C-alpha cells in the first residue's frame, strides 16, 4: 500500500505554525543557552562531548531529543526574546534572475513521469519557476518559450531569459523587447523592513498575512488573481503538439472542463499546424481543461494537436502565494543586543532554541513579557574577577552546599548570574552509579541570602543582603537590572521546568560583546 504526505500538508503545517505563534493564547521565545560547554581538556556538564570545546570552537554534537535532554536545555538556558508578528515569516528558496539563464515555467502537472525540463525535478516546488530581481521584486514564469512538437521542431527547455522583469503591472507580460518569449507574472516586492531582518543568500521572504492584508499593492494582486472576481484563471495554453494536415484554423476557441469562461486564440501556419496560443479569457473554476475545436463527431482526426491549458493554483496566480510558491519553510528572526540587562554581554552561548509557553516563576500563569532571564542572580557587595563557566559554591546555614555555574558577571552593577546544571549533582558526568558523595551532592541546593560568602576558588565575595528591587544607582545613573531582587538574590523570570522546547541547535561557542549584536535566524522546514 503506497502513501505520500503531500506538499499541501507541509504548506498547511507552516501556516498552522505561524498562526500558532501569532495567537494570543501562545507565547513563543527564541532563547540562547549553555554558556559553558567545556573544553577538550576539561569537558564538563551533563552529556557534554569532548569534541565540543572552546579550544577548537568546533564540532558541536547533534542535539538529542528526549525528556532528560529537553529539561537540560531549559536548565542551561540564559535568556529569551518573544517571537512576534514582525519577526516571523514564511520563506522559499532564493532564485535570482540572471541574464542568459533558463527558467522552468509554472505547470500544474510536473511529476515523476513528467519532470521539469530544466531542473529535472518531480516537484514543481523544487524547480526554478520564479525569480527575484535586483530590486527585490518577485515574479513567476508563466511561459519560457518552450513547446513540444511544432512541425517536427521541439524545444522542451525553452529559451534563455534576456530581459529582467521590472514591471509591477497586474497582468502577465513580457519583460522587454529582446524576443526571448518569456512571460512573467508580478507577485510582490519584498519590503525594506523584511529585507533588513530576513534577507539572506538562500531564501526569499514572503509577505505576512497575504490573505487578509490591507496593503494596497498586496490587495490589488490578490484580488486580480481571484478568478471568482475576474475571469482570469488560466494564463497560458501550452503546445504539446501543434498537429497539422490542414485540420486547424486560426481563431478563438472555448476551453472546456470543470470551469467556465476560458477562451484561447490560436495561430496556425500554412500547413494548419498550431504555432502560437494566446489566452483571451482566463475563465474560472478550472482544475482541468481541454480546447474545444468544434469538430463534428464523424470528423477523422489524424494529425491531431495536443494543447494543455496550464491550471494555476487555487483561484489564480497571485491569489494565494503561499500555495503558489510552496511556502513550507518558516524563518524566525530575533536580535539580542545590550538593550536590556536580561541579555548580559559578559557571557557566552553554544545553543539556540525555541520554547513554547513557559510559565512564570512560582506560578502556573503563562509568561508573556517580551523577554526573560532564565538565570538566577546574586548582587555582590564587592567587585570580583569572574570566569564564565566556573563553578561557584556557598555553604548554607544548614551545612549544605549550594552550587552553580557562572553565566555572566556585570562589574558595573556587581550582579552575578548563574544556573544550576545537573552535572553539579552527577559529579560532572551523567552517571547515576552509586558513590560516597551522593548524600552531600545529589540534591539541588538553592543559594541563600546570608553572610556566608560565594566562592569559585579564585574569589570570595559577600552577598548584598540589604539590596532589593529592580534598579540600582551607579553615580547619578539609575540602571534597571531586569529582574527583581530580595535580600540580594533574584529568581529566574520563568519556571524552567515548563514550556515545550520545539527547536534546539548546538553551535560553536560564541562570546558576546557589547560592540556586537546577535541576529538569530532560524529556518523551520515542515
């Protein structure tokens, strides 16, 4: 029994994901994490690989998808930023228009048995049937000069494109006067803001909310492509075989099928072979069509023609560009900079992820603010020299030892941020073999607001137990710390045991710097 998952299923899943991100019921965040993957000489941490090290800054291991690792990704996360409507777009592969290049024309019937002539693809969406020009305008190729047999001449791959399409007219048109025979349909222009955020060498970004957008240009293209409003569904009739023997006459003929209103004008040569077709009315409602030449039922048709009306997606070209262009990929964009103390620059990261619907710390309410810190924070009384990734300890009032890894330190505010990786409780490895320090080390112990100092073996510093609130004053400047302190300590803003980690990417170690910004672009393929 044979089965396939169709292209439309993938496109629908991409649409559903975008709608889920934009829903008021959900909160998706891009996060950075894992500030200390270790070095080749000193691998540390749960499930860490000795080939994933700061010394070579290469060979990050493949992420593992199971429950213990998903919780580990949450525990070692540093901070996150919310995805919004301005930061998520559907994308397609980039096909740049270049002179002297052949492009496939749009057809509805490519398959394993009918490969695209130029790209040799079984899927329309794998072929190069659309282009983006040098002004970021996107066009679909309606015709490329190709044809089947016309008087014994065959040109399956069409011509090379000579004229760059630049027009923004709503109707199918040639791009210039070279005679390359290409016909293009203008779809949209990538907006400047989308170019800044989403443009890349690999992908074309599509406008958001195509079906509901009130943008005048988008609405015009969408309505023009709606054949329920205009009888303009079919744009081209392909000549598979021009026929001959004087059987055909130049003129206008109806296109029959399950739609109505489509008409095509044909031109023939002196032998009666069809040499050119021009759609004069596109009609509407077609999923298949055949040209009706009005033969009598007793006519003997020997050298018959074969004309293929090309059926656009949906109601017509431009009505639904996500379906027309095969938009089964989504790009999520986020910028992390020094605009908030939630995103400390004095840190490193080696993981990028997306998490859905984390809960607020000590609450079952979904967290919904625009960014968060998932680190614990300690306000110190004196300046220290801190090394990212070092282990800090504090002996608590009951004699237990609180442990954590330094994720960042801000010398201006004297705020140290940390997380408590489970490797601290597994003796630096993921190993549950019995050992003699289980009693003293296996439980996670929280840092406490007390006179007991914090130390990593190279420094020892006291907690500023009298400090509270979300701001601190340095000279005459009031600084928002991003998290609220009490007794010199601040909890993470999210409950790190909650939220669905839907994407994780292990990266070579990146060191943040106040002079740089991290532009994170995540491609999700459905």
